[in-house]
C-alpha cells in the first residue's frame, strides 16, 4: 500500500520537475496527462479483453491472472515471461 503512495508522489514530483522545462506548460501538461491516462486505460482494457478471451472470467486467478491463464492455455513460456 505504501508503494502506491510512493509511486504517486514520484510521478507527481516528476511532472513538476518536467513542467519547468516545457515551453507552454499550461497547455501542454494537461494534454500530456490526458493522453497518458487515455493510453494506459486503453491498454488496460485491451489486456483485460485478451485475458477474458483466453480464460473464462470465473476461472481468472485473482493472484496472478496472466501467468496462470497462459499456463492453462498451453503457453508455458509466455507464463514464465508474464510471471
């Protein structure tokens, strides 16, 4: 739980530090944050769709979804990489 706060603080600190180097921070930083959040959300949704496409949603492991799904789908190498 504390790593969540730590990562959030580091991300905020990085944005503040980089905000000083941007040419037009009032216009460019909100665009960058929006694009980043949109990209991450889209990738998360695509990963979820792929996971549900491999395994029935009732069989997805709450501990390690992708490695177990890859193993159950017959891809042990992908399971090792995802782990």
